[in-house]
């Protein structure tokens, strides 16, 4: 019984000590704490239904992982992701510049992303000399828009609305040669993300 009481007393003391010391040394104000954090990591999911040059509709969905450096209101990040588009998988590589307009709980911002998207199946298909398959050239993309985040001490959840421009050229390989189709697309991009 004495051991149980001793353990309980030590636990209470430790919880009191952490609480008191936290008041002295921990930054409890979320914006102030986040301003001190310079290295940032985030994940995001983007859906961007778009029209192509030949009036077809494509619905790319992209999952990105971002890592970068944050100045007071501006951040610069590198991007790597996986994109599902037109029944195919792509790897987008790019950069993002983001400009925040507040360091409060609500964080409105502007952003621009740009980079290249690489078709995953291009080299796999090319080894087999088969006909009637599609491949895609590496393609440039840019996405820009506005958004708003909700900041806590250690993280931020955000939603953004933007415009996507994505160059895309489909190459259908047949026994008689190649058929190239320009599928360059543009449309509305809706993104949700989490910064930690």
C-alpha cells in the first residue's frame, strides 16, 4: 500500500512540475511557436477536374509530400508526389512558393507550384516492343491559387482553391508508328493539406 501511495505521490509531483515548468519555458502561443519553426513538412491531396484542348474532361488526383524552409511569412518547399490521371500513374516533382498574410490562428495565403510530371509506365512498356499502348512525355505543370489555414501550436490544416495548367502529350504506339495527342489541360484545383 505504501508503494502505491509513493508511486501516486511521485506521479502527482511530476505532473505538477511539468505544468509549472511549462509555464516558464514552453511557448503556449501557437503563432509565436510556429514562427520559430523554420523547417516545415506537409502533405496534401489535390483534385483538379480539367478541360483539355480537345474538349475532353480529365480528373487528376495528386498526393504530395513537401519539405522546405519558412521565413517569417514566406516559405519555399520541394515537392514529390504521386498523381493518378487518365488511368495512369505519374510522379510530379516541383517547387512551391507560399506567401502567408498572417501569423494568427487563421492564416490566409497565396501559393504557386511548378514542376514536371513523369509517367511511371513509360520505361516498363518500352522494353517489350508491344503495340497499341500509351505513354506520356514528361510534362510541365503549374498550379496557383489562394487558401486559408487554421494554425495550432504544432500543426496547421489548410484548404486552397486554385488554377491548374498541365501540359500533357499522349503517345499511342502502334505497329505502323506513333499517334501523338495533345491533352494539355487547365481547370480548377481544390486542395486540402496538413503542415506539421
